[in-house]
């Protein structure tokens, strides 16, 4: 993991394995707790969304071969904006699934996995995915309504 950035801008390059993602998220949120006025709710939401997105990249985009994940996080009074870039396999049809979100089943009926995109879509705003050349770009925001003053 490497990082750079000012107080409100952080860029981290992460190896595409579960432990590297976990360590990077811990370091990122430790930094955000010290340098931003992020509320506990916003922090928890951002951690869930980022963990789901990054783990999807590890498990699916880089399922065939390892690579790097480039994560940029910008904090502003309006919220947290995240940009994730990887050179793994594209999403099916190179697009996010359209349509309304299905209601998840009851907790006791949940299978292992499969609800990551549901969480990402329901907890973030301005979610966008596109592919340029051999790279995937995913961006989203966690709104400022969850930031303390």
C-alpha cells in the first residue's frame, strides 16, 4: 500500500488481495478520523461501501490474475467522494445492473455473498461505473448529511 495527499485528499494504491484491502481501509479510516469531521454514521457507511466495492474487485475483477487497485478519496463539507480504478476484468456488459433494487431476504435466509451491489447502490449516491481501455472506473459519494458540524 502506498498513499499520498493533502488533508482532504487521499490516494492509496492497494494490492488486489483481501488482507491488503483490509489494511488499507483501516489506515484510510484512521487517517479520516484524525483529519476530517466525519460522523460515525458517515464513517460506517463509507467503510461498508468501500469494503464491498474493493472486495468485489479482488474476488471478481482480479479473479484470474493479481493487480493493483487505485483508490482516491476526497472529503468536503458536502460528503465523501470515492474513485476506484483497476485493470481487472470488466463488469458483465461493462455496466452496472439497471432497474430497481430488490428487497433483500430476511437475515436468516441470506446466502453467503451476493448482496454487495445492493449495499453499494443503496448506501451511496452518484454511483457510476465505466470502462476506459483496459481499466475500470467506479465512483460514488457518501452524502454530507451524515457529516457533523
